[in-house]
């Protein structure tokens, strides 16, 4: 069972602008915000784990830090992270100001708190990446669907029937953060009639267990969702070419 390392994910996501630890640095110099993680109560089974983490953020630059934290929550709330055979959903509450004017040497500090709820499932096979014409997307959600049409065939000498597949096909749909890429340019060209809508795309679906599936597909639908103060998202569906 490979448990999700939230601390490492947070360090990688925030970069070097924040100091992330499980213990408060009493010699904190105020140069960059300090994050202290505390695991709260949770529930653990053979196949899943649900728990909460209190994220204390101590900073000497509260206005700048609060803006960063709010953007972090908007970006990563309700996000899925897949690592090896573990899939984890992340949920974040908005940052709350808990203390102000904390004296630390020559610094006056402020403490914000964010509560994170994490839900991990173990031993899963999940889609981690979808590549379209060389452009890689980390899907927010994805559906890979295989469907058939069945024709019953009578069994000789009985009143029973067997079934034979007469038609079969695979469809793919997913949503992701909209990117300025060559695929985005191709979508624009299809929408405006500059290229043939029957143009096939080479699509590679990658899984966390190392498996890949490659298809030649036609665009069935594409929706660009844009809203103020939110990241624009792309919702696309494909059928086999």
C-alpha cells in the first residue's frame, strides 16, 4: 500500500517560496512563509484512507500570502492526484485568519489556517495523462467507453440463443485546464471551418499502472468553459476514426 505523501506534493506544488514542515520553526526569520502540517482524525480501511490535515501558514507578509493561498485553493480544490497505484482526491477550505501580531524576534507575524480533506484509494488503475497530437493533458476527469451492438443467434437444436457482436466502438471524453497549444489551435480551426472536421487525431491514453492505449480518433464535441476568476476548462469527446 503506497500512501499519498501530502507533504512532498505540497512542497513540489508550492516550490521554494514556502517552507513546509511538520514542526514549527521557532527560529523563523520571516523571509518566506512557513507552513506547518498537522494530521487530524481520519478513517483507514484496506482499500482507502480518509483524513484531514490542518495547514498552518505563518507569514510576515499577510496580504501577499493570503492572495497566494486563495489562488492555491481555487486551483487545487476538488483535484485528483494519481501516484503509482494510489489515487487521492484533495479538498481545501478557504484560508482563515487565526492570529495576528505574533511577535517573533523583530517580526510581527500572522497565522492563517487551511483545512484539507484527503481521500485516497489504493491499488487502482487510473488515467493519468491524455496526449493529443503530442500535446499532453492532465485530465480533471475522463471517461473511456467501449460499447457494442449485439445480435442474437439461434442455437441449432435448442430454443436458446447465443449473442454475436455486430458493431463495436470506443469513445473518449475528458475535461482539462484549457491550454494555449497546437491542439487548441486545431480546435479553433475546426470551429471556424478552416480545416476538415473529419481530421483524425492520434490520441495516447496513459495509466498509472504503466499501461497505454493509442487510438486514431475524430473530434465529436468540444466545449470551452470560461468564467471570471476561474481557470478556463476544455471539455472534449472523441470517437474512433
